[in-house]
C-alpha cells in the first residue's frame, strides 16, 4: 500500500533544497547554489552522461511550521480555474531564512505577525490537484 | 561600435482590436514607421517583440508571417520574447545588430493582441510568467504581486492609496491628449477616491491596489526604423540617437529578494544605460516608466535615481512629474491609461521618446526642450528589465 501511494498519489509536501556543499537552502530548487555555486546533480534518466562519482546529493527539507508575515494581499480578479470570490496571499519568512509565497488564511493580517504554515489543496482543475502552503494565525 | 539612430516611428491605437489579426496590427505599426522614415523597403533585419502570440492567438513564427505580409523577403527576421519587456528587449537586439556592423537598417516592432481571449484567460496567460510550481498553481496573478509590493511599501514609507491615485489622475489626463491611448478620458480624484461611491466605480483588484491603480488590457503595436548614424541622411527625418541601452535580471521569484522593495534589475539596467550614454539621472529631461500598477511608476522613478528612495511621492504631489513640471514622467499616459499590450509596450515607450525629442507631441503633452529621454520596460515582476536612453542630435 505504501508503495502504491508513492507511485500514484501526489507528494503533498513542499520542499526547500539544501546545498550539500555550504548548507544554503533554496526555494524553489536551483541548478547551482546561490551562495557557493555548487551544481545540482542532474537526474540520470535525463542527463545520463553525468558522472555520479564524487557528487554530493542535495537534500530536500520540508517547509512548514512557524514563520513571519512579510507582506500580503487579497485579489478579486482570479485566473481560469478558480471560482472563489477572492483569494488571500502572503509572503513569509521561516526561521531557517527561507522565504515563500502561499495562501493566507488569517482574518486580520498584519505585517510582522507570527504564522503557522501547513499544507493544503490550492487548486483542483481538470482532474488535477495541487497542494501548497497555507498560512494560519498562531 | 557604430552609432545608431531612430529615423522612423509607427504606432497603432491601443485598445480593443480583436476584429483584426495580430499580423495586421504589427503590419500597420510597421508601415507607419516606414512611412515616417520615408522608405518602402531596404530593410535588412526585422525584429518582433511579442510575449505570447502562441497562447493569445494560437500563432507562432510571427516574425516570418510579418516579413511575408510586408513583402520584405528576404530580410532576416527574428522574434524576441521577454514577457512584458519584449519590446524593450527587441529594441536592444535591433540596436546590437546595427552597432555590431552586421546590418545597416532594422525594423523593430512590438505588438500583442490580448483581447483575442476572455479576461479570465488573459489573466491566466499573463500569470504563466510565474514559477510553474511555487507561484502559478496558487492562483497568483501579476496584480497580486503589485498588491503585496504596494502593501510593503506603504508599511515602510507611509504611502496611502489616495496618494497613488494622484499618479492615476495625472496619467489619465495625459492619455486624454494622446490619440493612441486606450483610455482617452480624464478622471478626477473625487470620482475615483474621495466620494463614498468611489468604491463602486473603483473596486479593489489586488488590495491595496484598486482598479484605477491598474492598467487596462489592450491590443496594439508600435514600431521603429533604426539605422547606422553614418547613413541616416538617406531618410526623411533627422535621427534621434540611441545614447544608451541596458538590461539586467533579478531573481525569477520576487519572494527570494533580500529586500522585497529593492527593484535591483531596474536600478542596474538604468545604471548600464547611463554609463553607456555617459550621463547620470540628473541629465534626464523626461521618462517613460513601466506602470501597469501605479506603485511601479513611483518605485521605478526612485530605482533609476530620479528621486531619493521614499521621496518620489512628495515630488509627484508637488507636480514635478507633470508634463509642465521639472521632470515629466509618462507624458504619454503611461501603461496606466495609454494601455499595455504587453509585447508592444517597450516599443510604444520608444515611440514616445522619439516623438518628444523631435518636438512632435500633441499640444498639452509636449515636454519643454527635452535633451535625453529614458524608457524603462519591466519584465516579469522586475525580473528582467530593459532601459533605453535616447538623445536629441
């Protein structure tokens, strides 16, 4: 059952990617580290000529939990695939320094307030589901 | 490098042109530029700035279609895409083609037909500029970025919604005198801000940004004929010199910027253009800044050094950026009121710079004795920016 889940169910987590050389976290993932320039090891099935030996692998670090609100908005004109009247968004900074954008689920947001980031469904359209970050009041 | 000049400009009206084909719109602007330059051919290279014809019009390879439409074969032809800065980037590539010595005469045209699709679809297509995993699936739109940017700026500098409407009123008044503008109706602060009914006619789109803080969705095109300065006497009009071009990039995702309010790519693109022109911000006579959202006119003016950080609004309230002010900004009406057919905008800014430097702007819109004009064309949400400085010869 666990294997089937791995194969057929979407991974609902949101990850930052950690450089194995200097430890810098990146969100979204990058091809080269923004701090030390270390390369992301390419997937073997798309770049088979890359030599695996000697490469250090990047680590995925799940994002979630405590964070701080940097800015926010509520939008009233939505793109295709969203039937709500409006959507709320915020940019947050986690304790590890990673910044992320996501849905805001707070009644009276204020810049600087502490939030709790959790995973939720952001979109379901034409049979496809997408999961991402939601920010709640602490 | 060879010196380059602009010897012809063309423009269609901006607005709802969905009864036309995209290629027709591009052709009208191109033919207008050729008429202005006094030529009927002799173009070595055609460059088309366009953001998303494949999505808006289900048509790709528009550079080839345009050359054929204009009977300009066998001219070389390429398309340049850089989101909403496609026009500015196309101009830069045209400049490079001549400066390098590869060609002598280039037609650069930027255009877009966004109203070929519904408003929902247009919002969705523009949102495809965003990161496909960490931004787009959340339902984020480009106005959402402007709302978050404006919120952070207001928090830091004490700016109000009403103050930003002063820019909207200025730009609508300028556009009312611009025959190419999408919206040629002046507006008043009372109507869009100061009465209880204003929230009905001017609702929130991306809080704190309201409808009159944002540009309309437009179709249209603008074009220019560029040539090497040493052959400029072959053309009907006196050339306007390309004094400086610059571009720069910043993080693809705005949330990754160390300072969310630092428009680094705008600053660097302008610095590169200033350096090439051998001038500084104090030499600029007037500017066309990329303002699909009113907050950007303010922040770009600060980023390119025209005003100190956090001080542009006070200067704008004093009228310094009005057409008859010390430093006119967006005398064309800006994207805010002239319209923003994304791929066309950069070339429309070039059109305005040339028109002003020639002294050909309409009554009430002509800047007094301009020497240097600056255009800033903003791609993504400040992730890829083109700056151009044109000079009166």
